[in-house]
C-alpha cells in the first residue's frame, strides 16, 4: 500500500470541503478568474454527496488549467488530490437540490464558483510535498475464499491495487513480502487481529493499509438464454486504517449479490471471480475515494499526527502536553503515559514532517530529540528522562 504515505489512506473519512460562510470570509479573487458551474454529486449520505459535488465542481471548472499540467510527473496523483481538496478553489457555492435516490444513495446538485487561478498554487503545494516526502505508500491485503477454499490471490485486492497504482501511489507488492509476513498477515486477518497487520504495514513504511475479506459460494447451475451458467453468491468487506495510529478511516462492504458465468460445471472459480469483480466495483470506488480524501486532507490541513516520546519522565511529559496544547499549529492534544513512554494524539494544521521541524528547535529541543518522522507520526526520545 511512496518514496514514502501513510491513507490512513488515510488512509477516517474526513470532510474535504469547508462551510460556505468560511469560504465567503476569505478574500475574494478577481471576478475574471471565476467560472460558475452546476454539477451533481452522488454519495451514501448527504455529506458524501455534497463532497462529491464539490470535487466535480473543481474538475469541471478547472479542466483546462489542470490539463496544462498533463506532462508533469505524478500528474494523476496530484490531479486527483486537487479534485479532493476543493477549499481555496471553490470560493462559494449554493445547494440547488438534495434528494435520496434508490438503494440508499443520495444526490446533491450545487452551483459553485471556481477560482481557476488557484489551481496552479494548489498544484505547486502538492508537488512540493511529493518532492519532500515521496509518493504515499499503501499496503493492501484482502483474503478471498471460493467455495470455502482460501485463494492464493484476491481479485478485489488486485483491483484496488490497480486503481491505486494508476493514480500514482506506491503500493506494497504482495510478491515483495517475506513468507513470514504473508503468514502473519493471513493469521492476523483470520483472527481479526488488526495490530498484527498494522505492525507489518509499519515494517513496509506504509502510511495506510487496507484489509478485508471476500467470499463466493456456488448456488446453482442455471439456464441463461439457452446456455448453462454457474451462479454464485458473493460478499466482501474492506477496511482502511492509518498505520501510524491504527485509527479506522473507513469500512465498506458489498452485500450478498448473485452473478455467474457460462459453464457446465457446478464449481467454477472463473465464474466466482467474475461475480466478485462485478459486485465489488462500488466497494473499490469507495476505497479509492476514501484514500484520496484522507491523503488530500492530510497534505492540506495536517490532520491527525501522533507523537511518541520514549525515555521521558512524567513531569516532562506533562509539561510537553501543556506546550503542545498552547502551540498555534496544534488544535487538540491527548496524552497517554505508560512506563516512561508518552504518546500524544494531536489534530494539527501541519503534517508530521512540518510539525517535526517546529518541535526540533527552541524549547522543544530541550525536552526531546526527534528520531523518526512520517507524514502522520513523529518519534522522539526524551532528554534526561532515563
């Protein structure tokens, strides 16, 4: 699942648009830079439908400007990141219609004002971040069972990886993993022990990991338009986590669906995989959207950052918590202290790399020494705590 990420993907699901009153409070760009578009978005609820509409507004309103970067390195990744971070590009919008569709879906139609010139600024910001930390890295592992038998590979896993690779993410290849890692992952999935999977993802420096399972079971040999077909029922579940914190970003599932392929046998792995591939299209789309939304939020707002400080006394740890709480780049901070290790979970306006640059100087440097940094996790050692 970068020269180095980790969605939590993620890698949970964070809102990527800002409220209209916030947008209107910002300095307005010249009207000559503004294009007005009407678009519709679809989602599983009102919030996700509105977010989808805002992404489409950026895509439609800034189409020509984004196309100008088509030869740039990491074009797809940067483009989709910009599509997923509408703030600053959509300078105002109004909801024209919201309604519930069939199957529990929601639709949202908006009229949005898009600042075309803001796209170049956003493009540069994301490009600079990629130059600094490399492409986001993700690990994907989905167990697949057909007629109760575990498969050596998973069609859903392959489809998710294919989508992420095309987008420019650095995906941990299954073939690159050691046999022991494969076994640990399989055992972890079977036991639903997420911590084992998290440890393996950390070992591969993946910032987000996706784990799931899928099943396809033979139902009947049916007659479809005069030809025999092996029919299967299938279902699938996938969950996305931040590797550094273990926080669940999203959980998506495919309810039991029936499908099949032509064949005269009562057991057909080909028919089972075809059914899984077709049924999981929506799940794969949702997983990709989840990863993009969290990656875009992380690079634009910082999001959740974990700070782990070892060899530190409680008095120092408590002092550090107060300092973090007063820092302008930190919105909230929670501390856990155990056996000389202080763990701080923060919501910050900077990424882990940016925040580490602040914490490495001044009064911070008198308390701890930074030892390892990722986009969402900082590891340090206390000074004088031993």
